[in-house]
C-alpha cells in the first residue's frame, strides 16, 4: 500500500513538472495609440477601476502574478484572456467603429450591474477587483456619458 502511494505521488509530481513545458503565449503586447486610455480622456477613478477589475482579461496587457505562470493555473488565465479579448479588447478601442463602441459601453455597464463581471473566479482570487454598488454606479455613469458623446459626434 505504501509503495503504491509513493508511486502515485511520484507520478503526480512528474506530471506537474512535465506540464510546465506546455505554456500558453503571454498576453503582454505593447501599449499602442489605440488603447482606450489613449483614444479617450478617461477620468482617473474610472481608469483605476478598469485597471483593477477588467484590463487583465480585456486588453493586450495582462498583469501577471508569479503563480499565473505555473501550469495548470496559466492555462486557466490564458483561456480567460483569450475569451475575454474576443468579446471586448480595450487595447483595440481606436479600431472599433462608433456603433461597436456604444454597444460595448452599454454591455460593460450591464455586465457589471448584473454582477457577471469581473468573473467570479477572479473576484475570489482578487477581492480588490470586486466592485461596490457605488463603483458600479460610477462606471455606468461614465459609460452612459461617453455613449452620449459618441452619439452626438456621429450626428454632427
Ligand atoms: C478574469 C477575466 C475577466 C475579467 C477580470 C473581466 N472579464 Fe469580462 N469577460 C471575460 C470573459 C472570459 C468573457 C467572455 C465569456 C463570458 O461572457 O463569460 C467576458 C465577457 C465580457 C463582456 C461581453 C459580454 C457579452 O455577453 O457580450 C463584457 C462587456 C465584459 N466582459 C466586461 C467586463 C468588465 C466591464 C470588466 C471589469 C469590471 C470585466 N469584464 C472583467 C473575462 C473577464
């Protein structure tokens, strides 16, 4: 019995070591002029909120912590980043057309109000990313205001 246990532990450790060789590409692109913060004058409090709660998965610049580099955690992070960016990539703001932007802003507020964003697992890992009712209201106020500005620009 003891021998079997020892074999199981050795196999487990070997597997953990082997999977480290299969690492997804890191999401660490250059900050370009198309980033939301470069294209639009975003208030500091909204910038901080987005940086703390959204940009790890919705931009080309994920802030990795040391344990994010270890498989299988790195696989999970990568899948969140890939799927998150597919829906919304704030590093590509400059390349989106006005209607895309307005729809994105609308969804950002909605997802946050519904408590769907940031993802639950992320909030568990980073309690600081959890948004208070006040912060949610602040974000929605900003998305609403920017949408209106974009609409007015479109009509001009
Ligand atoms: C841990 C990664 C992660 C974080 C942090 C995160 N998201 Fe997401 N987001 C995703 C993933 C993955 C999807 C796509 C799958 C889904 O909807 O669950 C997504 C989808 C979305 C969508 C599209 C939803 C739809 O159905 O069209 C919006 C909008 C969004 N997120 C906004 C936000 C905002 C705003 C924040 C910050 C308050 C945020 N997300 C934080 C991973 C994340």
